[in-house]
């Protein structure tokens, strides 16, 4: 027997209610007032607040004055609602690329608080979650806060296509990057892809000049390229001395210099990271906390 229209409507309504009860509840709206920094959890479709960010005061970052001033100016312009560029910090390992991003955010956010300006938030997105960028941005678009979307150690392998999500977001998509979001990334590679991959594609392509254009053009979407190079011995010692003075590690200057150089020699490199590792070892031996 055919159901009447009212009976059919009631049945469909009950089915809809049952399906609604079975479906998971939507994620809570992000509370961006809870902290200054967040991590985007792609699988959970939410932002995790970070109350204590692992970062150093900007004054402790030595031998990066030009890079610091460039990123500071761009970030402050963005934070005040003015035009700003996406930034790619690339170059030598351990020279403070990610440390500079976090320190610049802290510096500019504090300046805004003093001037009662817009809130500036730092949101970290993991490299493996780049494909979820459009979904992440949908939560940020139209918010009153300003957001630095940060990806540390960004690079792509030969069979990785997630770079297309980033490429569209940076400039090429219909919606593009929201006005209240800027994208900062760090990488050891200037073009975000291994050199052997570029050489291989050129060698096997019909038109070598166009073979890697799509992937190389990703770097061009960053208006700022800020390069970090290997530091000299003088720069390395300046970093060590700056850390030691800041944390009150009292060691005769000649002994500090000799130990720091020996530490760098055993590590086979000189960088801000190596300098910090030596300071941690020294503080441990001296029974002092780095606070």
C-alpha cells in the first residue's frame, strides 16, 4: 500500500533525525583569544592552542641582522593591515630560520598589544598537512585577527603533488590568500625540491626549459626570499658569547672561546644551532638553568 504524503514526510523526518544523531558533532569554533600561537591539527579539523612557544628573544639572534630587519618590516606591515608578502626563509641548516619567524612574531605581537592594535596570531601547519591548507584557511578567512601561517622545513619530493594546494593558496586560486593571512615557510632548498629531481626532469623532458617550470614557480609565489648562509668563526663566537652573557654563564673569555671552537670542531660545523647546543652543555656542567 502506498504511503500518503504526510506519512512519507514523517518517515523521512525520522530518518534524517536518526542520521543526525549518528553523525559526529561539528568541531567547536576556534578560540583564538586563548593564546598567541596555535598548531593546525588537520585530521581533527581544529586548532591546538600553544601557551608556551619554544622561542628565543629576538635580541639573542646574532649575525642575522639583515634577515631580521627584512622580516620584521614585512610582518609589521602585515600586522597593521597594510600590504605584505609571503616569505620563504631558505639556506643553511641551523642558522635560525624558524627561530627568526617565532621571534619576529613575538616582537610584533607585543608591539601591537602596546599600541592596542590588531591581534597577531602564529599558526603552524605541518609539512605533511599542506594538502589541507584550503580547509585550514576556511577557518581563518574573515576573522578579525591577523594570522602568520607557518610551515617549518618545507620541501617536496618527486612524487609529491601537495605543492599544488600551496601554489593555489599563495596566488593562483580563485579565492587566493585571505587578506588576514600571510604564509611564512623555512626550507633548506631555495626551490623546495631536490636538485637531482630538477636535473632528471630536464634530462627526460621534450622541452627541458619547461619541464620543471610548474614546480620551480612555486618559489616565485613567495614575494620575499630571505637567504641564510654558513656563519664565520667570528659570527659563531658572537652567538656563543651572546648566549653566555644573557644566561649568566660566567666562564673566562679565553676558556669559553676555546671550548666553543672545540665543540664546533667535534660537530663538524658552525651555526646558531651548534652554538646553542654548546651553551646547553655548558649550563648543564655548571649546574645552571637556562631561564
